[in-house]
């Protein structure tokens, strides 16, 4: 299992589009992916649960990934977050 805490930096946080991109990326991996904020914990492969995180800009989220491709999944998700989900600010 790998874990990492990161800060959401894109302007609108994990709104519908960003959460959708996160879920699409997560679904490309076999590993289980859990995302936690202060508000909730979510399955990283469920758009509805990801929306319940209430993770606006500046929110710290903890990624927990467990499985055969956990390192690749973590790298892909960290890149997605670091590039602000492809949003221009």
C-alpha cells in the first residue's frame, strides 16, 4: 500500500469535471484507490463518492492505493493533481 497527502490546487477543486477525470484515471488501474478529505472518505473509482469529498481549492486529500499497480496509479493521480486537471487558471 502507498499513501500520500496532497493539496488540491486547481481553481474549482474536485468539481464535476475534475472528479470525472480523477475517476477515469483511477479506473485504468486494478489497484483499490481510496481518497479522504476532512469531510469524507471515497472510493476513487466512484464519481458520486468523489463529489461528496467537498474538496475545494486548498483542501488536503489523502490518497491510499493498494494493489499490483499501486505505484503507477499513484504517479498518474499525482500528475493529474499537479497539472491542475488540465485546467488553465
